[in-house]
């Protein structure tokens, strides 16, 4: 994924790709209740948006990495 530095772009990407579990991670990272973390993110709090962006992009990268590993394992079993 292309590196994005604009907060507005980060927010738009997160809005398209976020999953419900991402708000739980955001809450845990910020050390606040889930509703508080979500409110900060939705208000455009810079720290919350940057963290959510990192959660979303890192999750996507992790999923792709694991998919490739599973494919590789499945091919080697054939």
C-alpha cells in the first residue's frame, strides 16, 4: 500500500477498509473504552486516525502474508 501522510486520506481509507474488530484494537491501544476510542476516531483525532490507519494497513499485510504461507503449504502437500 502506498504511504499516505494526509490525515484526511488516512481517514477515508480506514472508512472503506475497517472491520468491527479494529475498534476493539484501537480501544486497547489508546487505553480507553471502545466508545471513547471510536468517538475520537470519528471526530478526526489525529492520534486515533493514525492508529486506526496502522491497524487497517497492518491487518491487510498480515492477511496477505498468511494467505501466501497457507498456499505454499498446500502446494507442498500436493
